[in-house]
C-alpha cells in the first residue's frame, strides 16, 4: 500500500508496453524478410 510504488510503476509499464509493440513490429519485419529470402531461394532451386 505504498503510493510511491504505484506512481513509479505506471510510466514504466507504459514504456514496457510501447517497447513490446515496437519489438513485435520489428520481429514481424525480420520474419517477413527471412521468409522472402527463403522462398526465393527455394523457388530458385526448383527452377534449376
């Protein structure tokens, strides 16, 4: 029941959730790029 703790945790929680969303976006971009490279490599192997 310490108000100082609540005041402290609120902005930090906001920061964490923002950071989490940003990380998820970056991860999705990386996965998409990796998939593109993998697919083009696989399709290239089929073509030869």
